[in-house]
C-alpha cells in the first residue's frame, strides 16, 4: 500500500466520460478509454484512494462513495463537438474543491485542464494519451493543426506520460516528433478466463458460416467503411458483425446496402458483454487509421480470435499473432480476410499465438502496481 500522510495517496482521474460504463444516455457512447479506466480503478483502489470525475446522466447521483473510491459527476453540454470540452471544463471546476496528491488524465483535453489544475495546486500530472488525435481522418485543416499544437503542449508539460504499449510510444514519437522527458510503458490488463458461450449470440443474430467481427465506435478513424468495401469482394460463407454505435452508423448501413452486403452484415449496436461476441467469432478485424491501445483487440486476442489489423503500430507480431495490412487498403484487407476464411489452420495458429501473448503480457494487477510506483516517485520528488 502507498502512504502519503494519514489518508494514503489520493489519485484524481480526469477525462473518463462515463463511469461506470453502461450508465450513460449519450447517443455517442463510451469507448475504450472509459472501459480502460473502469478496469484500472478496480485494481488501483487497492493501492490508493481514487476519485473519478465523470459526466452526470439522468438517474445517476451527483456523488458516490465506496471502498476507497469516490465518483463525482458534473454537467456537460450535448453535441458532438461540445460534449468533451464542456465536460472537461466542468470537471476542472469541480476538481478545484477536491483533495488529491496526483492527477491522472485521459486524452489531450483532460490533460490540458489537468496541467492547469496541477500548477494551481502544486500537484504532479500523469497523462495517458490513448492515441494521437491530430492525425485522425475525421479532423482536417485548422482543427488538425490546433490538435497537434494542443497535444505538443499537453504532453511536453505533463510530469509523466504513460503509454499502453511500446508500439504506441513509437507511434507517438513518429507522429509528434518527440517523446516526453519522463515516459513509461504500462500495459493494460485483459478480462480472460470467463466461461462464455457464443452459441446464443450466433442464434440471436442469425450468424452463419465463419463469423467476423468489429467492435468499437462508429467514427471515421475506425475505417469501418474500408472493412465493408473489403468484404464486398470476399466470397465464401461468412457473416460480419459490427458491434458499436456512433455518428457514422447510418452512413455505414447505407454503404452496406449500396455494396450489396446487407445479408452478410449485422449491425448489432453496443454490446455490454463483449466476451459473448468474441466467443461467437473466429476472426476479429480492426481496420483503424489510428489507435492508442485498443482494448477490444487485447480482449479478442485473449479469446483466441484470429486478428486482422492495420499497420498503425499495434502490439502484435505480423503473421504470427495477426495479419497486418496497410490502413485504408480495402483490397489488402479483403485478401487477408479471404485467406483466414479459407484456412482454418491459419486461423487456429494465429488465435493460439495471440491468446498466449495476451495472457502472458496483460495483467490489471500488475498495471495498477506500476501506476502506484510511478505515483509514489512523483509525489516524493
């Protein structure tokens, strides 16, 4: 256990838009960052007092306390471009009244507010970038330039920056041209070993043949349109499950109609139990243009799915733990999918290798301990 004064070290977490996940009423649902925070907190509160400042939704209390955890909920303004900055602004105001020894921030906007808060209160700030925003395709022109400036300022002035994989750290360096003075790789954990049966999931959604799946927010950076174009050129008996929601869903559903793949694609919305989807699937596809450390990929690996991912610096060994294709290349993605549909032995080998790596490298208990050590170093310095 850590100890700072009589109450022990107090960690303030900013940037998680929904805590716990599944309690929100925002049509733009939570993503991997929120799932990451929820799992981390469950283990981190064994080492420290944790306060999470998150958004308030209908039916959720303004504040909760339980077992070394405090959850404070703040107002926010609805809208695609207002929800994140408004939430982080109100979170900053609420945090001025809270007790803490160190701030852990998720994403660039939360980090900028966290740095201001840390300077006002004389507390260290640890940032977790969760990817680089300025290169994402949904942004362009002036917004991309603004994001690049914000990210450079935020991560240069954080007291420490945590990356979730060596690959994410290298990608950060390549896209922003620097590494923070104090940075550390702390790999996330993975939920594995749960007894799940994909039979019910297959029956519920009428899945036939080899089952492919994608899980994530339906936004441009995820490249789901590329995935639809890829499967439109693939023959064989298969079904593609797209689990998630977001502003691109309607456009993607219309694209599936134009491509003539409606009968082979299931848009199933958000799935609270990702394990059931993964157990029903043989192949997991991540066609993103940019990612930090996608938790859905780690879960898919732990469930033994054969994975197809884009070459954007993800923690997989090419052709051993996943097939890797260029981002935005529907032809190459389709060829990789076709190869896995046809070759059961390749699917099994990739899945076994991926599962072995996931269970060997990813542990929430270890991640919490490494965060605790980092916090102790910063608070003592």
